[in-house]
C-alpha cells in the first residue's frame, strides 16, 4: 500500500490518441521546463507496474526513462531487451496477486500505469490514490482512462494545483468503507 495512479488525460478523459500518440501532452506551454511535480512523486515510489502497451511506448523514448524497478504486465511478452534485464521484469498474474507479490518483495508504494492496467486494478478496487492532470484539449476519441465499474468507489479530494493556468492536477485518496 498504496497503489497510485499518476496520469494525464484530455478533458474528455483520454490518455492517448487512438494510435497511441501522446504528443498533445507536451504541447502545453511550459516556459520554465517544469515537470509539474513528477520527480517528487517518483522519488517516493518503490516500483512501477505498467501494461505492455505503455512499456512499448517507453521503449521508444531512446534512453530508459525510469530509475525505479519496472514490472510490465503481459500475457504475450516473455522477455525484455538485454539492456533492461536488471531494470524490468515481466509479470502475468491478476492484480491482487501482483500487489501481494510486490509487497512481499518490500515494494509498497506502487505506481500503476497504462489505461487497461489501471482499469483492471480499479475493477479489483486496488487503486488507493489517483493523481490526474487534465490537459485543456478535447481529443474526441482515443484510449480511455476509465472503463465501466460494477460498483461506485468513493475518493476524498486531497488537493488541486493549477500550472501555467492550463494544467489542472488533482489528487484523490480512496475512502475506506
Ligand atoms: N497520458 C498519460 O499520462 C499516459 C500514461 C501512460 C500511458 N499512456 C498511453 O496509454 C497507452 C497504453 O494504454 P493501454 O490502455 O493501451 O494499455 P496498457 O495498460 O499500457 O497495456 C495493456 C496490456 O497490458 C497487459 N496486461 C494488463 N493487465 C495484465 C495482467 N493482469 N496480466 C497480464 N498482462 C496484463 C496486456 O498485455 P498483453 O496483450 O501483452 O497480454 C494488455 O494488452 C499508450 O498509448 C500510452 O502512450 C498515457
């Protein structure tokens, strides 16, 4: 504990274009070159859990962008490129088993990333915190952050920051019944 989502979405709730494109995330003016709090967040994370599609996107960045252990969820990918063998591990289990396994390895603060992955963790009521940054664009279509849930889940608002009068970053924590 906790399992945390830290993600950016369009106003209409998409995390990427239909083709996976995320250029629109970086089009907001950022004269100070701010990371909008990401490094502070990642410093407190023990490990990152991401879906295979998000992993494939990260591979295209050139230099590996993460300085924390990364666990990639996939039923189809069985191995990682040689240069990432000490940084990335593939897991193929259900979300509860994944959290149990990683907690047993002393990874407690987990960053859960990727649309389908987040949706699956939400369905299992395994997301404790959501930090969501709204980008002022309507994409119209794309890869959605949320899917239907079979019951409601309540969160409390922790805080909202507005950056450059454009990005609205809100932090929510799950209320336990
Ligand atoms: N806006 C943002 O801040 C942000 C952040 C992250 C990602 N993105 C974008 O989001 C897109 C990726 O999201 P996505 O919804 O396509 O999917 P995703 O969650 O990154 O990847 C989905 C894949 O993960 C695997 N998977 C998920 N749960 C699993 C489990 N329990 N066990 C085994 N495998 C599991 C499956 O891979 P297999 O098919 O191999 O089994 C599944 O097809 C990318 O385009 C990326 O650019 C945007």
